[in-house]
C-alpha cells in the first residue's frame, strides 16, 4: 500500500465521518437549531452592533459625509463629557416623564398583569368548546390591530363628536356641556390602562392557557374524587401549577417597566395631558425628531441609556427577589 | 417533513433578513407612499401681475385624453441617461402623467422617488442626511428656524455647492438676484448650498403668508349677518357662530355645526393666537424700545392673545378635537359642510384647488359664491388685520455631495428650464400639442375640457408639490383661466392696500440667519411654546398665570439666547 492509497483511504474515512455527523445532526433534530440563526442575526445586527453608539451620550453628534465605516460619526463627534446628563438632571420635563413612566407601568402592572391570568383560567373552565374558541378569538383579535387604529377608535368613541358624547348628550345635554374626556389629566391614565387591557389582555392568555393545558389531568381527577369544587381546584391546582410562568412573566414585565408603550401613548396623548402622559420614550421622540432646533442625538442617547440602566437594575432586582422567595427566576 | 419545513423556514427567514438590508436605491413603488397626506403650510403660488396672453376661448377645444392621443415626444439633447433620486410628497401621484413623461424624455432622466408625507417629512430628512443616506435632491420644508441645522450639514460637506457663476443658467441667476434668503439663510462662508423655491409673491402681499379664514358666506347670509367685503370683528364672528349653531342653515342638526376648524399645523403653530397678536414686528425675537432683543412670546401682550384664543376654545367656537387632529380632519369637516370657518393656508391657489374642485364642482356648496376668504380683525391691541411675513421661498432643495458632475449639471439644467417662461407654461398648461397650441400672436389655445361654468379642468393634479417644485413656485395660471380664487381675493387685496388697517409683521432676517450656540440650541422655544399654549387653551386655567409660570420655567435659557443676540446683533 503506497502513500496515495493511504491518502485516499483517509479521505474516504473523512467523508464517511462528515456524512455520519450530518446524519447524526439530522437524526438528533439539531437541524431545528438552524431556526435560531435568523433570530440571532437580528439580535446581533439590531442589538449588539449599535452598542458602540452609546458613546454618543458623552458626545455632541456631528454627522460625517463621505466617510466610510459604521461608526465614523463617533470620531467626528466631539466629546462633551457629562454635559448631556447634567442637562438631563436639570430638565423638569425629563423628571415628569420618568415619573409618568413608572406610574403608568405600575398601573398597567397592577391592573393589567392579573387580567390575562384570570381570563385564561376562566376560558379554561368553559365547557362548550365552540363557545370557548369564539371567546378566545374575540379577546385575541384586538392584539392584531395597530395602536394607530385603536387610538382612532378611541378618539371616535370619546372625542367631542364621538359616539359616547352623542349618546350622553341625547340623554342629558348638561352631562356633556364641558366634554373634555381625552384632554383631561384625570381620565388619561385610566384610558391608557383600560385600552391596553382591551388590546393585549386576550393575547396574554395564550401562554397561560398553554401552561394550564400542560397540567397533569390526574391532579384534577384526584381532587374531584376528594370532593374539591371548581373554585378549590383553581386555587389549589391550576394557580400553583402555573406560578412559575406567572413569576417569569412578572419578572419580564418589571424588567420592562421603563418602556410604557410608546405606540399607545404617542397616538393618544396631546399637550394638555403631557403632565400625566408624557413618558421617557415619547420625551425622547419629541426631543429628537420634533424639536424646532437642530436635533441632538447625544442628548437622546443619554436619556435612552438612563432608561435602559434602570430597566436592567429592575430586571436583576426582580429576578433576585423571585429567587429569595424560592422561585426559579429567569437567570 | 418537519425537518424539511424547519430548513425551509430558516432559509426563508435568513433571506427575509437579507431583504431588509438597504437596496442601492429605495423603490418608490414598494414603499408605503400611499399614506394620507395633508396639506401643511402650502405655498401660495403668486398672482401673476403681468398681463397674460388671453386664451382663445372661441376655438373649439379638443378633448384632453391621456390614453388615446399620440403623445408629443420630447427629444433630448442629452446622450447619457441618468436616474435622479428625490424625496417627494404624494409620490403615488407623481411621475405618472404624460407631462411627466415629456419632462423625462426632454432631460433623458428617470426619477427614483423617496416618498415623504407632511407628518414625517422633517424626521425623514433629518435621518437621511445625518446618516449620509440622502437622495440626490434633498427637498424639504425648511423654515428659517432650521437654518442652524442646515448650515451644520452644509459646513460638514453634506451638499454640493450651487455655483457662484450661474451665467450658464440665466433663469436661476435671475431668481438668485431677486431672493434674499439665498444669501441670508442658505449660504455658508459665501457659498450657496441650498436652492430656495421662490414664492414669487405679488408686491401687495409684502411677502406675507396666508394663515387666514375661509368661511361659509352662504350661511352668514342665511342668518342675516353677512357683511359686504367679508371683513368682521371677533364679536361679529362669535355672534354668527352662535346663530348658525342655533338656526342650522347647513342641516347638521341644531347645535351640531362646528364653529372653527383648522389645519393641524395651524393649531400646532398657534395661529389662532398669532393672528390676534398686535405686535407690528414679527413674532419671535424683536428689538424693544431700548434696542434690546426680546422674545415677543414672553410678553404680557402675547399672553392677552393666548387668553383670547383660550376663550374661543372654551366657549365652544373652536372644534374641541382640533388638538388631536394630526391629519386633515379639520379641513374634511369644513369640506363636508360641518364647520362654518376654516383656518389654513387659504390662498387664491387653495381656493382654485380645494374649494373649486371639491366644494363647488363637488356640489357641496350651492354656487361659487358660497365659500369665501374672510378677514377677522385682531381682538387685541388696535384691531388691525395682521399677516406675518414669511421666508421668500417655500421649500429648499440641496444636491447631495454624492452626486457626480454630470448629474449635478443636469439637475441645474432642469431647474433653469423650469424657471424659464417655457418652463412656466409647461407647469401651468402642460405639453404643447397635447395640452395647448400656440397662436401666431403669442396667445394660447388650451385644449382641456371645460366645466359648466366655462373654466378649464386640468388633467394634472398637485402641480405645486412635486418633482418640479424645487426650481421655483409658479406664477398664477392665467393661460388656463382658473380665475376663481383670484377673483375671490380681489376685495381682500383691496382692503390690504387701501384700508390702512393691514399690518405685515416683518421678518427679522438678521436673527433668522444667526447661528450662535444658544440660539442654535433653543431657537425661539417654538416646541415648548406650542405645547404650553395647547395646554392652556384646552384647560380651564388662568392664561396669564400659567403663561407667567411657563416664562419662569424657561427664563434662564431665554436669557442666554437674548444675551447672545444682544451681544452679537445689537
């Protein structure tokens, strides 16, 4: 056997190994991992690649023209130290927006978070299958409407020429003599919470319904044999079985508290309710794009960075607290 | 099977991701161009004060048919075909007519249109320019207040310089000689980087802008409160609105007729306040009696005007949902006969376009006398009629630094031709042989169809806002006899010229052109002021007290700007 024979045997062996590996990948369903790639690419492109841009928080943004390179603007933008952060602390509007972000998120957490859990349990308890599916579809449908559409519906319902006012006027004109529902600081936050629950509550049930479907039926069968009624089974079996999921969702929502839903608020708010409705995201948008003076990406980046740092701290804290109470958490 | 599906799905997602990457040039056909546009700050094509050659109406007009007739083809003197990208409003209506084809053939070009809407125009321009991802022609609704930003871009090399020697383009040179803004706002170190689209205003307008009212004259007559000449005080206007709500001449139901609606920008720019502000100088920074620059909006006089505007809103004279109108609902309400008055850019061109085409020809109003422009005298101060001087242009176009010499010269050739008399005829009448023919004596035969009143019906739409706008706005289309709006404005112009009550608030060019750091950062606090005025008008608060609080909140920043202006411009 000469060296060329040995080489060809080695090559054949290598090809065989490669085939075996591919076969093994195919058999072991690793192929499904390929589906992660696009998501991974999205995260890398839109989440990690822009990260160097955070440096703008310490710079005065100056555009560059004709320069090559993804981050050429960083070298052309002069450093201004902590100027943007100092400006931030002095801006009363920023603190109003920060407070509003917390308050609105908290309201949504308190009133909005339990809603899908309760709704999922109620839907699960329905016995008529067709009715159950219809109800689920009705509740889920609003999720697929954009906030532009939903806000249009809200304006048409509650505006000055809207249906609600027309009906109330026909009953008693005095009730609507100074109609100001959409531009009233007192009614704006409840409007946000209710419309958010209406739009997203049904969609939120999907995860919980899936978790409920995964509960071992023998638990319920045993409880029925022991004489437990429906309510007792919900309290003693269903809820404890989905607690882990509830905790995970709670942690995620707490970690997202500084995002108070830009789309919703931007489409519904107006200057008279800025004092209760302007959140950090809308504040950044106004300062960045709607300013009459030259835009300052540096300042906007500083605000965004501040927001995300708070979000990060909240996420870690919520996770730690969950662990202290004996739950798994997300990390 | 599942595995195969997973593979296909993953491949599709990766391909989809690749599809999200930026193409060499965006495809106007696939971008969401068909968004609802609203006419914001619409330019007012000027009256043509020159005697125009009368159209020969006696000859039989041939029907204009885009599809059946053989189009007169333009021959191009250019050998090389170029594609020019440009942002445009109403992209879906642009570059589709025979007229556009003629223009493309003439200059041997294709257009690559970047759609913008009134709502996202400034945002998109800012994003494109700052990311160095701009179209060849960057066309935007640049105001004097945007000067600092423009100069920052120009100084950093965003745009190509418009040559100082325009002898090759004599029509552009003529416009440069007439304009003030080119040197005052659009030049950096003596080099011009933006081309202003001249308004070509008639002298009697004194370069003022038209934020004024249109009203239902027929309703005013129906309630017996019409005044010859269409000049009213606010007390008379309020009495009319009350009477119209009660007597319901429009058939909307008692109490349902809206008093005043307006363009969304008119609310945002607090026009209801400014038209009642008695300051003879332009709003913004002006010199006080000591020669110091002061922000007029920070005065008690201005607070009086806010208080009055608030009383109109609170009194139910202004449409309550106007504050939330980011589109053109205000105009739609007026158009639909639900509102008595409409505040906007109600110029002769607007009457010729929207009112004539939609309300008169659309049968919404009984005759062409039913809607008219109106003067409402200021409630504050000396009860005069105020209009604010504006820039002498509407919109600015700059040419990207990425454009090569050949394309650059082609663009200037196009603009020069559009600014010529031949170009003006093209803009107002279209293509020779298809839309009009010339007589030996220099007059024109317009070949368009006529309506029942004998007025020509243009087969072209939105001529003011498209690929041709950057060169210059056009003078009035006398050749096509669209005189409706101009006739309506005759008494208005007469009042402005002869009553002694018309005041044009002057444009302080020196402040507008200033580029100091404090002024660049804060300007005249337009966004803050607009927000605060909205808050006050909608709330039942003491306007003076709230305005004083607001002034206090911006006091430090305002002082910094005023100090800067006084140190440098006084």
